[in-house]
C-alpha cells in the first residue's frame, strides 16, 4: 500500500468547531476524576480533557462511507473518504463513530493486520485535519444486519469466557491503541457495535467481561472515554449485560430507535413515545444508575421508519433532540452520515437513514442537524434535578415500556386504567 500523502491542510489540526471551556471547571460533573483528566491530557493530547467533557453538548454522526460502505477497509481509496468528511464537517459535526470490521483487522488470533492499522491511521489523520474526533468501535461483529465473525469465533458465550479469545482481544486493543495514540482527536473505544446482538451470554457473564474489558481499555488508552454501545434490549430486559452494570459505566450510551424499540405500538411517529423516546430512555438509565445527574450519550438515534418522508424525518429530528437537550442528554451521534448505495443488499430501511444522500447532497434532516449543532454544540448540559422513579421490577420489555410511558405521562389510545 502506498504511504499516506496528506492533502492540502491535512496533517494539521484545524480549529475545532467544538468550543469547550477550560477543563478545570465543573470536572466533577463530567464523571471524569482528576487522575483521568490528567491522563487524557498526557495520552490523548493537551486538548483531550476539554474536548471530551461530558458536561458540554457534542454533535456527531455514525460514519457510513459513501463509497463501498465499510467494505472500504478492504478496498481502500482515501479520495471519496475526504469528500465524505468535508461534507460531514460542513454539517457542524464534531465527532464520528467509526466501525472497524473485526475479522478484517484481526484475521488470526495472534496477528492484527498492519495494512488495516495503516488505513485506520489514515482515516484518523483525515478526520483530525477537519476537526472531527473519533470514537472507534472494535468488536464488530454485527453491523446493519450483517454479521462479521472472526475466524476464531466459538459458540456463545465463548467471546466473554474463552481465555484464547480474551488473549486475541487484548492483542487487538493494544495494537489499536498504539495507532490511536499518535492522533490528537481520539475520544476512546466503543466495545463494538451492539455486541449483544451478535454474541449472547447470561448478564453476570457479560458484566464480568465488560468490567475486565473496561480495565484493559483504560490501561491501553488512559483517559479515553470508553463505552459499551448496546442496543435497547439490555435496558429493556435481561440479556448479555445487566442494565445496572451498563448504567454504572462513566458514560452510559443509549441507541434510541422508535421502530426497533416498538415505540409505534404506543403512538404515531410524532407522538411522545417516539419524539420523547430519548427523554424516557435517559431517565431509565439514570434510574438504573441510582444517579439523577448521570451523563448520558445518545450514541445512535433515528426513527428507522421507512415510510416517513424526508420532511417528517427532519421534523422528528428537531423535536427529539430539543426534547433530549431539555432532559440533559449530553452528546448526540446521529445514525448515520450517508445513505447506503442500493448496489448492496441491505434491509431497505438502511438505504435512506443518512443526513446526506449517497452522492453527498444535504437532505432536509441534514439541514436541521446543522441548525441544532450550531445552536447547542459546546453549551453546558443542564440535567433536571428531579429524581426518576425506581427502575421497573421485574425487568420485562412490556414492564419497561409501561415505566417509560408513565414517566412521559402518555396514555396510548385504547389503553384502560
């Protein structure tokens, strides 16, 4: 592979659109202690502590490369990626969640592909030049309905228990950290893309692995903001990770989709179960955390309602984000940046979820995203002081929805009592 040749302005960190106040103010409210802040400054660059404050709003996207989707890791071409990143930066985004494909990066348990590490290095440099910070998913796993299993995969729950797989996991985390440390735009690691949808275990087993992995990531990349971005299921019912253990992490993440979470059972796309899903979800997380001031990240959100017109989707985006801002949600990462090319076989809904078309044109929801980012990015997060009620017990899907509907004060039509 040819060596990376920076383009005009690349290799230098441009002035970030995300403006953070001094890192010494209100550090306790961020969930990062002084030691972690110091480590962030030393390991991830002098501005990391200010950039990664959890008490300031951030706006970003889940990046979906317009040219050859994430298959591009194996068919590398930096030129369309440059165009994508320019368009994303023009929308006012300050960060991207980027997806590694685990078997591509680690095709053997004892070896991580140097070519793919170099491509990650290039992508991070291209992002850095445009003021875009990076959250790097690792064990993916599952993405947009397709499965990407490493050749050394074993039946559940081995991913969380097998010592040989753990050795492979340690290797890739450490190799990735070496690449990432060279850049000044790193947020941290996301364990994977909704790992619970790919590898399942009893919650006690998943929780033990999650705690061990969090220690490893903090050792490999001190000061990073490391998260476990699961789908809604572990929050709604016991599966793979417990809601209490997820909520105890420094920065819990919600993936909030009205369609996939079945919000449409309780109202239309513009009714509170849909537009205020992130509000109820944040309250649920804080209830499990036992901390009414817990910072929460909307790591993925969209409607995933294929029938909604572009204008309706934009209206939903504005209503959902402004409600979540009022509810004290800290960071927002929209799913996703670009529509997926129809030359690939996907669930049809995947083709139209972007802020931008596959060709790079700004959609109506992209214009709304830009307005929201410009209005709120870098502003202090205000979390309501009201304490959420205790979490649902027992934890069931229907019981969780009843809890959220009660929290929202919403009674679906036809429901008595």
